[in-house]
């Protein structure tokens, strides 16, 4: 704990300052994104054949691969926003207030990256709007993909609204200290603001948060996304009611990991030890541990059911899990993280920020690999496996790998830009840390209940 | 079916006149009858609705018969209740019923109209139509359930020749590895039987591919139940390919090998370009880049764009040498696939025996010859030496004279030389005799010389020709009367199971077929009745392909077939083709 007092100057520091490191990071991220864009242009020019994908069945390949695996991964990461916001606003876990806005921004960034993957993996992205919107009234009744697009859009819009509303408080009070050249942006953001609206906005965002917490975990990453796969009866690795909860745990673990890494990056860059405190990381780690436990527990369900006395097709799919490195290694990674976090619970001195970052990175890698495995293994072991060319061959091509680094670059760029426009830590958080609002501080050792998770 | 005169009746003015005379013999108003008949015809053509027909004649029918029991009453009442007064609705009443089967509508016509006119017209329509065109008409009409095109695939008849795959590839200008039609041999844990699968798209009634499509690009065509992809709408998300349990979808990962202009050129002779169907949607032939494709069951053929002959056919069905594919309306019990299915043994026997020898006619002729009812040269069927040789031999023997000879001198000489070539083969080989020697023997024969060793041998050779012919004919009869099942007996059996009296059909009681054995004969010839199944039926897709033969078990694995895809210019594994375009192919697989 630092002896510094959190101040407005602290949270304004990113906006006014441009450092060398910033430009270098901007360049690297820009390069990564640029490389991917070049790859994507080439793909648009030559066709999807430039990827490592192929038709499943006699076609000898898999038809959904890294693009979809990464899509799922980014949507999972994007759930961090609502989890943190809900924790703060609905459950009163004020401890996390300093990182709530970062998490919400991560939602927007993550969903943008996910949206990119949707476009990239389509054969005719130019028709996305006309073909989908044009027939929406019909397809919304039966296509899981359309549900998917609907809920993601809703999540994005709701989060953006939430952010826009909560930013008003900050911008108006900090207006004088914000750069002039961004005045048009601030004008728009604070349109029609009066002090009276504060209480109203508080209520509004409370309800928004409630709406999102019901929708996003339960219907997005615990709903329409797993349903893309889980409703198809001829893929034994997919066809199960457990996928809803399973995917949700993946979202939760990825989301917390993303928030840990993001928070640490900003804390380090702008000397925010006294704002984004160690406390926060400890807390986040505990939650990460809990979600990792749930994740592994649900995998255990699948492994047990899939191997006890399974039908032949399920047996094959489960056998693969026990032997393929893309499943085994991620499970071990998550298990390792869980073990460490458990140890940290027993012996709090084991905690360090570095270890937290490592844990978060490991979890992110694990979830990406496992999710990609989930997708491609479906096509490897369908019920109708008679084809000699099934299981098909697949290795992500260079362009697909570039999409991964490219979207990471995109997200980094997003934060580099946004952090120059608006404060990424809520003014409320600063006020709260200074005891200005008369809130009671939550105890540092709260019980690890997780009401928003329906396992 | 149209005639040149003014009659509304398909059979023409004279027939119409006869019918009118028949009506005159009844106690009822002939003119009313003829008018109703004319309008009944219009209803069957869809030019007049049942409701309008009912309304038009209701008062007259009541006046004439005291009651109106016509089945069109229902349509009339329905129309009455539907009417809400909008102009459009009112106008619609006078349009045709559209989907209603011609046959169904005519069946419904009562009293004076249909009985005299409709049924006879129907009879005239059906006579002499080849099976697939009748199917086509069935396909165009609907039963009450509507048309549902599909296939019956006889796996026992498929020989893995890949003609169907090739034909489909050519019809639709598909890229290498895009195997809309696919044949695979497989090994399975259950022994016995041929293990081969014909795998087109199943055109499911509850197609999961259609259900998951986010754009309605994948849809089912109302008029005939075909599941098609609209290439102008598809966004290439490939979810249909994911959802399909059978793996029938092929995505166009790269620019197709054949351009749409080239396709238009290839099909420039037809009505249309083999790409757009009757609804003006681009659903046929290979897909453009970035869009999904699969077996279409040839919608542009069904729409008549290639001509009437092609309606009710598919490229694969046409190309299949052993006729393993039956395509048609699965909802119509009279369609080719349903007929085939209704008695598989018979259907198979029927196909297998087609063109085989000796058939019934030939066996009958053989009997007739042996019974001395006909002469050797009267026979069309020549199981032994051919007609020319027989004629030449008989001529030399003096059995026939020059007028009866159909050969001219040069032909005669050639035939005789051929016979002598065989007779004196050894001597020719050992060069004891030359071709010139044979020529002079021929001269001698023609001059009627009878002396000399060579001549005697030559004359004996003539005898042998005749003797061989007679032996061959006897042999046919012997085979017929033996335990062997000749094609003739299969034909007899087919007629008997179709309901003919054995004594009317059987050529001779020496044969093995009678009522009791007919079915056994067919089974012995064409194979036992085999089980039918649908692929992955328990998944609930309701596929419209019914298979006859062995169902692959869950552990079935594909093995090489008798013909390799490479051998016929096709590619089995698409990825081999696509890998050439992959950027940064690491050469390994996960």
C-alpha cells in the first residue's frame, strides 16, 4: 500500500502524456494489426483457400478452425466488463471500482476483435449486412448464428451505453483539465448534462448492469455461443447441455485474466500502485482460482460421462481428449494455476504481481488452445465418421496466425487510443478511495460467493 | 396433348362428339354436361379454381339433379370464409388452384363432367409414356402432401464405377475434389454383403443445414422439396456444412475453375443457363467463390430448362450403368423410386434382365425351330454361326438357290473364305495351303465341284456350320429346361408375379418357372430382398434418400473402391487441392 493519495491528476496522467514507450508500443501493435490486414486483404483477393481450412468429410479438413476458436476466446475475454461492473454496482464490491472501467473498455475491445473474426472467417463478408439483416425476421427464429450476432450486438450496445453514461460524471468534472483539441468529443459525451442527472444515471446504470449480467453470462457465453455447437447431435464432443456452463467458466477465467493483465499494464505505466492496489490483484486471483475450479470441474463432468460407458462416437471423441496435447496441456496449465492460487490462499505471502500476471497469461493461453481444440475436434470425430479423410488435417496457416497477433494488436491499439481520450479509471473510484462518498469500505476478506454464475 | 381442332378435349373433336352422343343417351342435359366438362378441364389445368367452378354450376346442378354432391363444395365454402372483401382476395379466387394435382382434381369431379371426360383424358395421357416422363408429370403435380423429390439407391447394384460422380462433375462444372455425388467402399464389423455407399445430398425434409442458415440462402424449394443454396445470398459462414450430419457440403474456397460465362456457353442450347431456376434464383451448377455448394438434384432439369425429356431425371441417375439410382417424387407411390422400392427383387430382376440373352422371344423361336415350325433362316435369333455363314452353307449345300441369297457374289466369297480359313487353319499355319488355294476351293464350291479331298473337307465344313447352328439352338432349349435360370425364365417369372397366368406366359413346361417358383427364380437371379434404411435416421433429419442394402455401422471405415478417383480424372481428398493455395503451410497437422 502506497502512502500516496489518489488524485484527479493521477487519472488524467495518461491523457496528456506521450512517452517513448507509448510510441514504441503503438508501433508494434500497429505493425501486428497491419500485418494481419495485409493477410486479410490477400485472403479477400484469393479466397479462403489461403487458410489451412478445408471441407470436413471427404474434404479431408476442418471447416472452422483458429478463426472461430479465437472468436470464442475474445468474446470470453470481453465478459470481464460486466463481471467487474456487476461486482461493483450490483454487489457492492467497491474494492474493484478502480478497474471496472478498464474492464468495460476491455469488453468493447474484445467484442470488436471478436467481430473482426466473424468477418474474417466468412466467405462473403460484403454480404454480411444485406443477407443477414434482410432475412433477419425469418432466421432469428432458428439460426444460432443469428442469435449469436444479436446478443453480441446487444452486449456491445449496452456496454457502450453504460460507458457513455458513466463517463459523463467524469468528463464534466475534469473538463478543465482535459486537452482542448478533444473538446468536440467531450461536448458530445456530455450533451445535456446537469448535476441532477447523477442520481438518475446511478439508477439507470444499475439496471443496465443487471440487464447485462443476466444477458451476457447466461445468454451469450453461457448461451448462444455454446449453443452454436451444443445443439448439433452428430458431434459427440459438442452435443451436451454442459457446454453452456462450460463455456461460461471459460469466459469467466479468460475475463479475469484479461483484467489482471490490463490492470497491471496501466498500473505500471502510470504509477497507479495506490489506485490499482495489490488488494485488487489478490482479490482477482481468488476469483480466478474459483472460476478455474469450476472450469476444471465441468471438464471433469465431460470426461467422466464421455468415458464411463459411452456410445462409440462419444468414446472416440473422449479418447482424443485424453491423448491430444491441445486438450491435455491446457488442462494441466489451468490445474497448475489453480494449485498455485490455492497455495496462495493458504499462504498469502506467495502472492506477487508477477505471479499473477503469469497465471493470467497461462490461463489465456490455455483457454485459447482448448477452445480451438474444441472446435476442430468436433470435425475430427463426428458421428458420421466413415470417411477415410475424417479426421481431417489442419494446421493454422500464416494468415490465421497473423489474425491472432493482429487482434491482440487491435486491442492494444484500442487502449492506447482510448486512454488518451478519457480517463480509464472512474472518478468515482478516486473519490471513493479518498473516502469522499461516505461508502463503507468492504472488508478485505469477503466471502467468495458468486451469485451471477449459474453453474 | 393439344390438338389442331377447336375441341377442349385432349383427344380431339371426334372423341368429344362421341362423348356428347353418350350424354344424349342419358336423361340429363347434354349441353350442361359438356359445358361442365369443358370447365372441369379448365380446373384441372389450373385456369379456374374449384370454388369458382362450384359456384358457376351450383344452381344448374341443383335444378337438374335436385342435389349438388360435387366434392368442389369444400373449396367453395373455404373460399367463402376466406373472403374479406379485399380486391386482391377476390381476384385470387378466379386464379387456378396451382398445386392441386390434375389427377386429384379430376378424381374429384363428379357427375356429368369428369366420368365421361376426365378419366378418359387421364387414360389417354398416361398411355405409352416412358417411366421417367410419367414421373415427371407426377413431379409437376402434387399429391395432397406436395411433391418431395428424392432417391432410392440400390447399394447392391452399385459397382463403384464412379460414372455418377463424373456425370455430376460434368453437369455442374465442379472443381476437383468437390464431390457432390460421392461413392465410398467401406469395411464394417458386420460381415457379409457388399459394403458400398452412394452419398448424394439427402435433401432432408427437416434439413439441419437449412435451419441454421443465418440468411435463408440454404432453403427448401416449395414446389418439389429440393434443398438448395442461393449463391447470391450466401455469406459463406459454413454453418450449414457444420450442421450437416452427412458431410455433403463443399465450400468454394477459391475461384472456381470454370467461369459462369463458360457455363453459359456450355448450356447455350438450353432454355436458360443451368444456373438460375424457375424462381430466377441462382441455385444450380458450381458455386462462385466464398459460397457453399452441394448436390442439388438438378433443379434446372426439373424445371424443364433442358427439355421435357430431362424433367424427372438427374445427371447421376442417367449416367449410372447398373441403374442403381432411382430419382423421383417420394410422395407419389407411382413414381420410379417408390415403384422400385415396392418390390425390390422384382425391380432388380427387371433391370438386370434387360437386354440379356436368351430372352423369351429367343427361346420361343428356338422351340419353334426344333419343332420344325420354322426354318433356320426364318429365325431372327442366331445363337450359333451368324446368318451370312448359314446362308452361304445352305447355298453350297443346294438348300437354297441364288434368289434366296441375300449376299452378293463378293460377300459370298468372303464368307466362304472365312469358313475355310477356320477349317484349314492348321494347313495355313504350316503353309501347306495358301490363301490362293482357298480361293480356288471357293471357286470349285461355287461351280458345284464335289470331288477331291479338299472339296470334301470344304463341304463337310458347310455341314458343320449348319450342325453348329442347330446345336446352338438346341443348347438354348437345353439351358431353358435345365436348372440354370435363363433370362427368359426371369422374364416369365416377372410376368407371373405381375399377375399373368403361368400357362399364358410360360414357353414350355420343361422350363423351371411356374407360379410357385416365380418369386424364387427372381430371388435366385437378382438376389434376396434386402433391407432398406435411411442414413442416420435416428437423428431426425428425415432424409429423402432411401437405401436398399447394408447400412454402415458406427465403426464403418472407408476403404479403396474398385475404381480410384484419380483413375477417372477426379480427386478424392479436396484438401490436397486446397493446400496448394494455403499461405504458410507448415506441412504438419494438429
